């Protein structure tokens, strides 16, 4: 027997993008059903450090009390070429002056719970199998529940007016509807593990840009140590999947080599690791298209929304989900499905030009000689480094003058450069 369900909005995937979409759509008064194949909490490859903009999204979702239990960071230490510089997060009216650290497993569970409180229904332990297409139109999905989560067991059929696709970087559901990732865009590669550490309460993130392989060759990426505040630190490596020379890289070997290079004052060694490190690929820079259809939208990693400057996927995921819920709410309120066109238009305005600049930067940083010169220049100039921090974290105030005009000029140049990635 097949369990049938009808709803206004079907959300496929329960990560930050899907949970954000479910929360905002439910808050707008819509009937929302989110399907997630895993049981919360679950592990994901993530640095766990939320930027000030991501923290602001959590506050907007009414999670102020919950964030009081999270570890706060107020800046970061950047190291490159034997030099280090301490930077504070720039605070202004648009975002907090701090970021947050919370294990991704806990964050996803928290966001799910928050969506349920807003009125969304969430079924975990449900595997979405394929879309229901009738007369060329998406009507919902077929799924199966394993009976171990909050969803029913057995065959399911969900029909919805609108569908939000948030099923992660592989996105089988999106691919079934014709979405595809441009292979010419760089992908991120990341691996992380948790280590017991006495400095777990530090309020500064550590980023090291002297990332090298075992033979001493420079790599386009960085290593990190992020204090979690729970007795552990999140230690990881992030780099571009293709770079000058395009050599094959063993992430696990690179991770072990990075641990041996961590500044000694952290007192971290492989004997103190909690469990085997997790690794994964990060689709970056808006690499997936199309991101919308007549009654569906693609959000988060499924849309390739990871920031190409710093590998952050949580902030754009939360923003994507919120935007998707907004345009769908408007479409239902007005009875005009063309409202969904505003999703692509808003992404173009808020992210795409910025991401194009990021793709240009990642290509440049993939060349070791150029990367060496740029990092040396940056680390020796506080003005340059602070500007780089604002740009890489998407904290630029586009109305500001002064040094931020550098970013404005750069984005205009990026707009004029033919985009051969598409």
C-alpha cells in the first residue's frame, strides 16, 4: 500500500538549505513537507564555523537562545609565508560582529527542529526515488520510508504545488529534472576531523595558507583549526579540485601531512583524533544550471552555491532556502507562477557576479607562482588582508567607498570578462 500526501511545498533534503526553505515557507503559512533520507543528527564534511552573515541568518530565524550555547569567534589568524596577522570580523548594521561554531550534525538537527516549530512537517528516514512527471509537469515525488525515522514506512507518493530541491551536491532529483554541473568550474575538496584540545575555547579561527604536499609543492588551498568550544577543535584542509599541474592528491595523506604542520602551540597530533576524518567534494560558484523550472527551485549544494573564495556552503544555503520560500510564497499568494523567475534574478544580483569574480580568483590561485606572490603581498599589508577577508566572506558593503571600491571595480571587470565556464 502506498501512503499518499498532498502539500503546498515539498522540500527534498534536510540540510541547511532545505531546513531554511521549510522554516520560511511554513512561517509564511504554507503547508510544507520536507523529506530527508537520513536520521538526524548525521555527519557532514564541514568546518563548522559560521560566518557573521550565517549567524545573522540564524538570528533572523528566531534562534537567538539556541546560539547562546554555541561557541563564538570574533576573528581569525591568517598565516602565510612565515607571517601571521590577526583580524577581527568587521561588524556593521547588516550583520553581527562575530561568527558561531557548532558541529554540523547539531546544526542540521537544530534547523530541522526549528522548521518543525514553525509548522513544517519533516519525515526523516525517507529516500526520494524519482519525480512524478505528468504531461511534462512536475507534480511531486515517489519515495520509500525505511521506518527508522519520523516518516512512515513503505512506498510514498507526495504531490505538491511547488518543489524545492535541496538534496546535496550529487542531487539525483535535480539531475532527473535536467540540472547539471559545469565541469569547467573548479570544485572544492575538503577533509576534516575532530581533535581533543585544551584550546577549544579560543575565540579566533586559525587559517594557514602554506599548504604543501609531501614533496614540498604548493597547493591552492588552506588548512584550518577551528575551536568548537566542546573540548574539541575542527581540523581540516580545503583546496581546489583542479589546479596548475592537475596532480592527483590523496586527501587522507594530505590531511595527515597538514596535521604535522599545524602550529605547535595547538598541541595537536593524530593520536588525539576522535574518529576517521570525513572528506567530500564541494560544488562551487553557482556551477549548477538551471536552478529553476516552472514550479521548482534548486538551493544550496544542489545548486552549486558554495562560496569559491572560502568554501563556505552554509551561509549561501541558508540564504537560498529563504529566497526560495519567499518567491514560492509570493507565487501562491498571487496565483502567478512567473514569480519564480525572481529567484534567478535575485541570485544574479546577490551572488552570481560575486561568484564570477571568485572563479577568476580561484583560477589565478591555482598557479603556485602567482599564489605565492599574492599571499605574500596580502599577509604583509593589513589593509589588503582586511579587504580580502571582507571579500572572501561576502561581507562587502557595496555602498561604501574607500578600499571597498577595489571590490566594486573588480566586480565590474568580472562582468565584462566573457564567461567561458558555461
